[in-house]
C-alpha cells in the first residue's frame, strides 16, 4: 500500500491536526510500505535549526518512528515549508524529493507535485514564489537570527491571509493549458497534487489520452484527507475513518 497526503499545515496553533497526524502515522501508515507528503506538512518552516522546538521535535519523532518501522517516507516542499533541508530529512528518516517526482510502481505510474507551480493565473503569487525559491534569498533569510526569522514568517503569513481575503477564492486553481502540457511532458501519468485545498478527481483528455488528476484536501482539526494505492486502484479516504 502507498499513501499520499498534503497540506497538513502543522503548527502550535493547530494541536488537533498534529494529534491527528501522529495517530495517522501510528495507524494506517504502519500498514503501508510508502508514504508521500506532497508539501505544506508545516504551516511554516524557518530552518532546520528549529528542530529543537518542542512541537517540531514531536512531529519529527513520529516520522522517525514510522520510518524505523519500515515505511519509506518521501517529502515534497510546499509553499509554506520550502526551507525543509537535509538535516530535517535525516532527523526524521525521510527523503526530500524534487518535484515533479515520478513514482513508478509495477502496475502504474504517477507524477507527484505540490501543485502551486501550475497556478500560473495568480501572477502575484508566482512573483512571491519565485523570490522565496531563490537560493540567494533563502541563504540571506537563514542567516538571520532564529527569532527574527520566526517573526518574519508570521508577518508573511499575515500578509498572505490578507491577500487571500481580497480574492473570490483563497487558492487559485491550476491553469488548464499548463496542466495539460505538464501531463503531456510527464508521459500522461496519473497526477497527484495538493495546494488548492479543493479535493477532487479531474479527468483530462490530452492528445486523445484520458489522464486522471487527483487533488488532495487540506487537513482540519477534526479530519484529514489521504489517498491510497493498493496496486489496483487509487482511492480517497478520510482520517479518522469514523
């Protein structure tokens, strides 16, 4: 079994989600052979030197225990936790993956991404994304004192919330033409992503070929959304199941 989840946005302000995630790691994930987290595992990540934060340490310990139980864990960067680094990966026994990531199984092929890179109609967001993903900007940010980085992250989050409130929908959808090009460029593989907080399954016809696009939902204090591949079918599940 292979499981997929995205957009947990874990933070001290959402302890219920953290609890759900840790239960998820100790429950369904232990029955799987692989888990893929497709970005925004954290609401914010200010650098791997924040691993000692008690909330972060608790999450890392849960991931480490799951990895040591034999589950392979792959993590993609999101637009909130783009500073996750190798120190984090080593601490939790995960592998940081570069997107788009091609996941080939004996039965099927998937392409995994966070999804925000294809939200091309949101020009303001793409400008911000380009800056935040710039290695020089990241190096300068990480050189600041940790508490200052924490304050700056809070300011950026507040600005993001204010910007979302001016829009009809807080999260732009993927641009249709760019998505079709993406599916074509990646061999018409089944596409799984998050970011938009709009869980759904979309049918694309690209060059006469039917391609599915599965969108993962974000997690809440009461429940989370994940996908499971059992070698025959991809299915959507709610956690907890009740």
